[in-house]
């Protein structure tokens, strides 16, 4: 899911409202969450959500699931087919998987996303690994707090165009209904509904599948759950460096998901956090390029300029290029950026000393590394690669 480009606050609010309206219109009143104080109708017994077997890796918490979209194996399998189906794009050339490839930890290997019409976006396609644990979605939107809310935007959004189905809801449903596999799959996933093939249920099924994209079987995971031999001596030294006050990496990339904001069963409420890492400082004013200004694009608050959500570092060795705009080609470029305490751009329209950005996070202070220490960091980053996740056939394209 690429982030929306810059636009005035009122326009961003309008798009979020339109996305919500699209979902609610498809759901109808029966799918709206009830008030906590509402009593069930006498002739409508409370639904009982089926038990879902997550098959979680050791040490991974159970994801939170909204009551309006309970998990089921049938819904996940339906969502997998929809995720990989090019019929969900206006010109039938793209699917969700076009920007989220399994072998790249569900990124696309591009500096910035590219939509079905060829339009280049201003931000990169984020990894979907462990998206079930996120409290906010995309690079820099403090409003999108549910996966179902965000999932509408790539399908129907037009700024930028991703799948390009704006104003094509009827066409989308006609395409889905015409595929012989879909009616029985929707019927099983949404049993009891008179017409299970709806836009809302398409979004719910895709969201359910995306919640199963759980990465937790890397050497790092085996080590943290008790396998002392899972990490090399170099990787252990790199982990110590990563978690040191000297480098400060762990403040934004800590915990089981190597990021600073997660939620799960037992931890439902979290504070959203966003960071300016000194990537830009155009003209010494603190400015970032249009389309990459972080939550400032939503809030309009000056100090929010350049503040982005910290992505997970899981599978980081296979998700190059890096940063929200893909402007760091390699992990060495990323290390150099943080070692300098911010990036200096000597010339051109984005020239400026990022280390002097007035809105930069106070934890970005710079450091020095020996060649051996740099090698140890690389060994630690490599230990975050979950080969089972990258090759799991349950997450792969099910279409012939």
C-alpha cells in the first residue's frame, strides 16, 4: 500500500470520508458496529465468531481482529485469491501483489510505487509483513487505524492511481461474479448473507488474508525464543550495537516486530508515533519534498513536517531500496545516513543539511563505526530474513 501524496488537509479528509462511505454503503446497516449499550434484537441471536487457528510462530502474540470482520479459513483463502487477482484493477493488469511481492517480503523492489496506469507515486510500497500488528497504516497518516479502512484506498483511490477502480464498483462486482470460483467461495466465507459478493466483503476478505502475513521464523526469532546457536557471533555483536544507546536504533525499531508501535491481544491501545529522521532540510527551512512531508500533509502542523511511521525492519535485507521515497539504495546508505545524524544534499532542488533540520527527532544524533562494527550490523540485519515467510505456499499466488 503506497501512501497518498501531499494535498491540503480538507482534501485528505474528504478522501478518507469517501473511502469510509464506500465501505459503509456496501456493508449496509447490518454491518455497522453496534453501540456498546445497544441490545440485540429479540429475533437476532448474537453471532458467534468461529475460532481461527493462526499457527503463530513461537513468541508471536495473537493479532487483534475487529468484531465486524472475524477471521475464518474460508475468508482467508478467498482473500488470497482476491489479493492476487488482476481483475481488481481498472485495466486488468495489476493486483495487490503487483506492489507487494512475497519474495520481497511483500514490497516491490522499486524506489516508489507504480500504479496500474503507469503513474509513479511519491512513496514506496511498504512491506506487508506483520501488518496485523500495526496501529497505523501507510507512511504518514495518523488517521488510518484499521486495515479495512485503508484497504479501500488502493482499489478506488485516484491520487495516486493504484488499482484504478474509481467509480467502477459495479464493474468490479460484475467481474468477480463472472469468475466461477468466486460465488461458492464468497458463500462459504460470508455464510448466511443473501448477497455475499459485495465491495465490503471484498475488502474484508483481502484484509483477513493480509492479517495472515506473519513473519516470525527468522534466525533472530529462533534466537530470541531460546535457540542460542541461531545467531552467529557477528550477528550477536550487531544486535548489541543495534540496541545500544550509542546507535539508538532500538528506540524506533524495538520489540518483537522491530518497530515502536504495535498492538495485539493484551495490548489493544497504543500511542501513534511518527519521526523526522533528518532525511531532508530543503533550504534550511526544515521542509521535505512535496509528497513526502509525512503527517504534516494531514495535520498542517509545522513541527509535523517529515514525520513518518517507523517501518518494521523484518526481512530488511530483501526490501531495498529504503526510506519512504526509496532514496537510499543500500543498507550501507541507511547506516551512513544515521551515522551522520541526517543526510546532506549538496545541490539541486532538495539541497540542505538534514542533520540541522529543526524538526528532526532528538534521537538522531549520529555515531561512528569501525569496519568490523559495520559488518556486524549487516550480519544482524541478515538474521532478520525469514526464508519460510518468503516462500510459504499458503501466502503465494493461488491462480494457475
